[in-house]
C-alpha cells in the first residue's frame, strides 16, 4: 500500500519534470553526415543487481561503453518499481543522452519511458518492455522460441507423461509472459503431462524453495519442476532433496546464469536455456550510440538462447569460462 502511494507521488513528479524538459534539444547532434558525437552519457537503469543475469548485462554494458568512449551511470532499483521511478527521474534531470532500461516490474513500467521520450531521451529496453510504452528498441532473448525448445526437451525427457509444477517469475513481465507462452506451446503436444501446480516465486531462489515445498506436500507425485529462472529451479531442487522424494524429478530452469550453469554441470538441474547476456549488453550500448547519432533502429532485436543439459558438462564449463 505504501509502495503504491510512493509510486503515485513520484510518477506525478516525473511527469511534471519531463514536461519541463520537453523543449530541450535532443542530446546528440550527429549532423546527419555520419559524424559521431564526441562523448555521450548513458543511464543504465537495472531491475535488481542481486540477480546474476542483470549483473552480467551491467558488466557487458560497462565494458562496451569503455571501449566506445561513453560514460555509464548505473542505478540499481533493487527490485522496487517506486525506487526505479525516482532513478529514472534523476537520469532525466541529469539530461543523459540515452537510457538503457530494464524495468523492475510490470506495474507502471511505461511511465518513465513516456517521460524520457518527452524529454527527447531515447530509451533502449532490455529483457523487459513496457507494452503501453515500448522503448525505441527492445533487446531480449526470443523467449517464446527458447521456452518452446526447453518444453519439447522436457516432454521428451519425461516420455510424454508426468505431473508438472511451474514456478513462475513476476507475473506480467515480458520474460514471464513469453516463457510461459513458449513452454505451453510445447506442452500442447503432450496431453500426458498435466500441470498440477503453478505459482509465482518472483525469480527468487528462497521463495521458490518455500513454494516448491508446499507444492510437494500438496502433490507428492510431482515429477517435473520448471522454474522460469535458474534461481527458482535451484530452489525447487533443494525442496525435492529436503523432501527426500524417492522418484526421479526432472528439474528445468531458464537463463543460464552462473549458478544455473554450475547446477547443470553438477546434475542438480537437468536442463536450462542459456541467454546471451554479454551480447545483449553490447547491443544495448551500440544501440544507444546509433540512436543518438540519428540512426533508425529496429523495434525489436531478439536473440537466440541455447539449450544446455546435464548430458553436456563440457559445454557448461565453456559457458562458465566465457558466457555468450
């Protein structure tokens, strides 16, 4: 209740600020002849740096910006939407040249984008895109296609039969919606697999552990867990271990973060989809440079993810040594 009230106040302030900034000239002037701006400042608004996935994108953005001579200002929302609204307001006040934006949640995610655009600041959305106010370009994994691949692997590994429990991410966010859609497409080919439990665990390992424990108590015959992020898959694996389940339980994740990769290599997690986080960070910086130079970018820049299973520990080692 208090968080929502805070968000309303800060969103009102943000709207007023952006209207005041509306008449400022675009931050970059490339001259239309291919000349490059000498120096640009990029605001990086990150959902939650406690997550390895977002940390990898941050590291990639900073490394690419350094090579390109750009300055990056990082703001970590810590998973809080109201905090992120204030951070986006600060970027607008500072008149950064572009913002790389990873929304902290689905609620009101589009409001800061609208404010930035009114202030003539381009927004590069990464991983999550506000449907009511998409970024100037959107960089992400093709999660529908990737989750479909993972779902077909699960169907095959389970022999087309089983009781499935799904640990969902933040409901309504782009990755949660797309991963759910792709996985369900694969499940539609296997009527012998029944979804017997489904509940959000908000990408968090500790919450997934608790939710998975409750699921196993209610449905002890669950033999497939899918965590829509590796952290949740690892939470489910711990719950299965603690419950001393006697039958084989397939554990699938998604992301390919370092903990997930190590889990697959150890056999704790049976499979995951490895996202190209380093590539997405580099693309985000290049997109910021291009758009401030007056170039037109595609509305979406979707990337492929790679299936990794415990049958290929060598590939897991390769990803751990050099993440794509």
